[in-house]
C-alpha cells in the first residue's frame, strides 16, 4: 500500500479527472469518425451526443417534425426534423453532425426561420455541434451568428 500526502492525492485525483475527460472526448471523436464512415449510423451518434449535452450541460432536448410546405429549408416541400434545446433561459435550434459542411449552416438558419414561422416560437441561439468541420464552416458561422462547437 502506497501512502500519499494530501497534495499528492489531490494531484492524482485531478490527473484522473483529466484522463476521464480526455477518454470521453476521444470516444466522441471516434463515434463521429465511425458515423462519417458508415460504421455507426448517424442517429446513434446524435443520440449519444445529445445525452452527453443533457447530462453535462443541463440542456433539455426535443425533436420536432415540421411540414415545410413552402420549401424554406431544402427548396422543396417536405417534412423537416428540427432539434430544439432549452437551458431554462431560451430556446436553441441545435444541429449535431459528425462532419459540419457549409450546407449545414445554411439549413440550420432556415430551420430557425421555419420554426419561428410555423410555431410562432422565438429562437435565441443557433448551435452547430460537430467533432470535425469543413474549414469554411467557422467563417460562415461567425458571419451568420451560428455558434460552432468542434473538437469535442
């Protein structure tokens, strides 16, 4: 049995916590890679990340299917899936994807527009979550006010 001082025990505890977070981050990135390569279906990846965000950030998620009769989101009439999250302070439209593309930014903005028109809700934030992103996505998000979370 090894005896540790209080300071050594604290240091060890902090290192273990850091390792746990690093492993979680690595697992999320691995899941994203698997989803992108078709080894894991994208819906499972999204559910996993949603669950993490609920537990760690205290968000509450809700998915809605909206009929887009005018073709606002994709340019033709269809049913659109919109993921909403709330933290008690406001409503967010959230897009979770293994790899963010410019088209994801544009679709997210149009989903907000559709939701506000059809449901009469006020969306406070647009959030795009992706372990990896096209290099142009960050610039597009800055210009449009979309919050981008990458390298999870």
